[in-house]
C-alpha cells in the first residue's frame, strides 16, 4: 500500500479568546498564582465531497470546534520557600491544571474526543539560601489520571495516544 497525505484548506474559520493571570504573595515564603484561558475556535465553513480515488471520505466540519482547542483551560499554582537554617530552604510547588474537552478530528467525533480533565504536579526539595545548589523530588500526574493527547478513527477502529502516566523523578541542581 501507499501512504498518502492530503491537505485541505478550511473555507472560513473564527478564533478569539482571552487569558488572565493573577499572583498573590502575602509574604516572602508563599505565593499563589491562578491562570484562566478561554478560546473560541470554530470552523465557519469547512467541508469536502471527499476524494474517493485517494480513499478520502467526504466530511462536513461546518460550525465544529477546531481540533485540540479546549474552550477553557486553567491552572492554580502554590509555591513555598521556607528557610530551615541559615544556609538551607525547604521548597515546594503544587500545580493543579485543568483542560476542557478537546476533539481530535474535524468532525468532532465523540468516540475519540478527550473529556475535560485535571492533573496535579508536585515538586518538593531543599536548596541553598543562595540558590546555587538544590535537590528535588517531583511527581508529574500525581493521581495517575488517564487522558489522551490524540485520537483517530478509521476502518480498523479507533486509536489513541495516551498522555503521560504518573512520573516520579529526582533532580540535583547546580547553578554557576
């Protein structure tokens, strides 16, 4: 078989959005940051009768949300940096992030959409007061949330690319 790649230009599309971020730092050891993003990304006209000779099916994406374009995204980050001696600080960050529902296909096929989901990342450690050295433990996707980053359907069924599972890591940092 021959693998073919076919590109289509959308007839007309519309995108607009807004983003906001605010940080609150009540003292030297703690801060809290909140981010929120809104995106309205839709095809106004985008359809094709297909190209049967190439195996490309007809489609109509008029009015559909663009793939990988969540309407809402947001995050909340808390950071602490607490002196525990004259030379060492205990540090930590926790990040909660939210991504709204996304579609992987032009036709907004619900079989391969990604429902809204949240992920929590954590990082704790110690560093020198002058920020030259540090040792950290991090956990990405703390609660091992299953999510997908891509999905598609075809004659053989549906396939997905899974997001990262829980990842635990360590880091030694030296700054010159």
